C-alpha cells in the first residue's frame, strides 16, 4: 500500500514524537535523580560549612572574652558581640538543614545547649571582669568549666562533620553514576537531534517563505524608524571608545543638526574632537576618560557646526563592553541645546538683576515659607532691624515680640488664604529691643503649580517719617506761638506808642494849646511894656515845648524804625544802636566793623538789625554782663555778626530750647534769608552769638 507524502510525514512525526517522549521521560528521571543527589551533596557541604562557621564564631567569642578579661579594653568585646549576634542565627540555620535527619537533629539540639551554656559562661566572666576585676574573672576561668564546654563543642562538631562527610561520599558516588546515565540519555538525544534536523529540512522551505515575509516587514519598520529619526532633533551615534572617538555610525538627521553629512563624520576620524570649543575640550576629555569607570556619560559642551558658529550640545552616552570587560564602543544621543542654554542665560541674568535689585533696594524685603520660616532677608531689612541674614534665615522672624505673635500669625494666615495688604503701619522690634515703626505691604507667593507656598513682605522704615511729622508738628506749634507772640508784641508796641503819644504828645499839645489861648487873650487887650515882656517869655516857653515835642516824635519814630538804617546803612545803624545801648545800660561795648560798604539788601539789613536788637535785649535781661564785644565781618560772600558777653553764660539746654520765642524769632529771621544762628556758652563763662547770612549783592 503506497502512502502519500502527507501520510508519511504524519507517521514520521508521530514516531518522532513517541521517541522524544520516551527519551524525555528517561532523561527526566535521570535528571531528577541527578538533581536530587546533587542537592544532597550541596546540603552536606552546607551543613559541614555551617558547623565549621559555628566553631569559628565560638572561637572568636572565646578570643574576645579572654582579650577583654586580660586587658580590660572594650575593643576586645567587638568580636565577642559580633560572634554572639551571629551564633544563634547559624544554629537555627543548621537546625533547619537537618530537620529530616533525627540523629543529626539530636546532635544539633545538644550543640545548641552547649553553645548557650558557653555563651552564658562567657557573659558571666565578662561581667565579673567589668564589676569585680581581673582576679574574679580569672578565678572563674580557672574553674575549667569553659574549657570543658569548649572541648565538648569541638568534639560534637567534629563528630557531626565526620557523619556528614560519610554522607557526602555516598551522595557523590551516586551523583557520578547518575551522570553516566545522563550521558547515555544525551547520546540518545543527539541521535534524535539528527532525526529532528532531517525533519526540519523539510520544513525549511516553508520557513524560508515566512522569513522573506518577515524581512519585508522588518524593512518597512526600519524605513519608518529612519523617517522618525530624521524628524527628531536628537542624533543617535556609535563611536570608538578611545583615540579621537571617531564615529562608527550616525543617524541620518546628523546633517540637519550639525550641517555636516553623515559621511563626513564617518570618514574624518578627528572631525568631532577638532571642532570642540577650546574652553570645553579639556573638560569633555576628562569626562570621557572617566567613562570606563562610571559606564555613562552626561556632559554639555560647545561644538562648531558647519556655518562656523559654536552651538551647545548635550551628549548622553553609555559604554558597551565585550564579555571580557574590554571597551567596545560608545552608544549615545547628541542633542542641540543652544536655545535652552540661551534661555538659561536669560533666566540667570534676570535672576541676577532681581537679586541685585533686592539687595540694593532701600525697602526691606522678606520672604516667609508656609511654616513662617524666613527664606529671604535683604540688606535693607538688616539695616532696619540690625539682624544679620545668617541669624534670620531658616528661623521665625525675630522682630516679633511675644505679645505680637498672635497678630503676626493671623496676618500670615490671611495672606496664605490669598489676601494682600498694603500700607499697614505696624510696630516691630530691632535686635537691641528698640521699637521701629514699619509700613508693611504683603502678598502671597505661588509655586509653579499655582499653589500658595509662602508670602512676600515689603517693609519701609517709618521712623524718619514719624520724626519728620513730629518736627513738623513742633514747627507748627512754634510758628503758632511765634505768630501769637508777634500779635502780642504788635499790640504791646501799639499800646506803648499810644501811651507815649498820649502822655508826651498829648500833654505837649495841651500845653501848647493853653499857651496859644493865653497869647490870644493877651492880644485882645491893650499892649503895655509889661504885657509884651510876659508874652515874649510865654512864646519862648512855647518854642521850648515844641522842641521837646519834636524830640519825642523823633524818639517814637526811631523806636519804630531807626531812620539811620535807611539813610546811612547797616553798619551805621548797628553803631548807633550800640552807643544807645551803652548809654542806656552802662555796659561797656567794644565795636569792630569793616570800613568798606556792606553788599547787603535792605530787607536783610533789617533782619540783621532786629536780630542784633534781640541779642542786646537778652543781654540786658539775662546775661548780667559788664562788657560786650561786637564784630561785624564780610568774607567769602557771607556776612557774620558775632556778639560776645562776659556774663553768667547760657546753659546748653537753654541754647537749644525751641520753646524760647526770642531765640526762635532770631532763628526764623536768619533762616528766612538762608542763614543761621549759632549760640555758644557755658555757665559762668559768658555767651557768644554768631549770626551768618549770605550776601544778596545790594549795598546797605
């Protein structure tokens, strides 16, 4: 009966499968027994090794014990403690290995008992050495208990190791026999492999067709991959691991990134190293030299592209090695990061500017994190509070007093809830404990995800402003007092002038009126020699009264404004005032003035004259002086009037007293023309008043 090819193939396959099953079963049995025997060999060796390790640990324990007892140094306890920690684990491990061996398990239990007793004995001797000294520990050692237990342990371990050695030989022989049977099975398997190869030959043509289809699919996949690689900004490369690190292969997009075709990289071995930026070459080669040690490369450097410009590249690579550990090639990614570096430079520049702005800002700037710890403390804040940056960073603000902690916490919580505040006037404290008025503006800070992560505070020192407000208020009070004084002085002056006019001029006019009435009556009667004589005498008296009246009018006019100031100038007016003062008070005056005309305007001259009058008035009222020196000087565009007396002197507190309206009026007159007044004096040493005014260019 002729069988078809398909049938023959089916029969051959069935026979082959049967044969494979038979050989597989035999191989499985042989391999299983071989594996079991090998496992027993490994088990016996592991038991022997563990027992030996236990013995070594006990000997290390004994060495540490004896070393500590002899020397008393704690360093000898280190091997003792390590051995103590490991012995128990080793015993448990050995016990788990002999679970199915009752005889060895009994030996292990005895060994555990002996080891625990030996450890307890060692601990007892060490404690005696620590508490009672070497003699007590030595006496315990000489008792022989430790040596006896150690001998028992050694003997028991030796017995167990010998038993395991016997089992090891048995298992080894069995394993050798199983190996021979396994070889026989392998030979049968080789024959079967020949059959399989023959069968596979028939399948080859079918597999070849499948392979062609697979290769076509692979080519399509590679084409797609090449298209993707050309579109990527990342160059994939392979290069040598030494020398000039010449490129072995580069992706097709190398020309778009570098301007050089891929063939140039492959043909010119030194192209890559030659176009490295000089400032980066040494650093890059150092990283490449470290590549065999670390296995990876991650470096940024500048490289000259085809148009001659240097661009930044990120080079990330791994080292491929041969099986024997020799460097084979470098596989890497090459990415143009020029735009990223430019952005980093711009960000760095912006950050440096912001840092400089923060440090140069006259406004105190502070940043707190979500926990209220300081993260930024600029020099202005340090200037305001005197706390250094290193004393504040990473800590709660030290400018908050305990009484203000609740207020500060509530304010910080409100800002962390996305509230902002401006121009809050609060009080904080410097390092020396003094209070400082602060104008505070604060706002929340957010992280890149928009979550509030802290707060920013801007602080302006308000002390100067508060002082300015106080000075302004004081100036207003002084101006108000000065105005009231001027009104009062004007009323007093008017009253005095009215009284003088009434008392002197009124009386003189009344007398003149009576004299004129008498003359009129005499003219109405016949004239005689006697009557003519009386009339002439009366008229002469009237003329004398008129002279007195004229003098009174001049005195009143001079008191209001000396005519000599307008007619003869400042120097003459001061000279006249000085002689009048000397005449009225009897105080001796020494007067010195320039011989040239003084280039000063009339209004400035009036201010100097009135200040001089006030100075003389204060000398009469307060100084109790007997001599006054007056000096008028012109130099470098300034007029200086200096008045010194030998009186009792003015106290310093009185010279700076802004509530004194006389001194305030003098200062205001001088300040009105850009000048100033300086008062020097000490009790019992006289007083010096120095007035300085800039010259206006007129002549007085």
